[in-house]
C-alpha cells in the first residue's frame, strides 16, 4: 500500500519560515516526480512545486517563486519544501503527491496518482 506522510507544518508569523518534508513508502518512487499542492478553505487545490525523479528539474507555481525551495533526497523517496518569507495567503493544507511520470512538467492534480493527507500551514499577519 502506497503511503505518503507529510510533516513540518505549523503556525508562523508573516515573514517567517517553515520546512516541510514528505516521505513515500510502499512503492517504487525512485523514477517518479514528486510534488506539492496546497488547498486553502473555499479554494481549489493549487500547484506549489515539484521535483523530477533525479532532482535536477524543479519548478514552482507563480505565487511561490523566489520564496519556496523544493528538493529531493538521495533515496528519492522524500521530497522537501522550504518556505521563506511566508505570507498570510500561504495559509493552507499542504499535500505532497507522486506523479504518474518521472520527467516533464506535472502541474495538474490529474498528473498525480498518490496523495498524502496533508499538513496544515498557518501564517498569521
């Protein structure tokens, strides 16, 4: 059974930082892209960032470019999201997911087939 477990969420003041991690188990994710999405109350799930299987191709949603950093670990089963200069509008549940492919640009929910339960990030003003 595939399991994705996120950690690192919490409450932070605007301008602060948080680091999220997500570890996948129960499958072979070495050659799959892993990504992050977020969903705020009353809004659609939004693409945040993704890293290719090798970690060499990383891309971001427009709203987080220059503030967030996505990376993979050496085992390829963990993906990280470093978040700096957080804003109240970054408040959301952050979910990690594994893509159906390993290379390319996967920014739609339909590109991903396994999801974590999410971790809450709250940014106070």
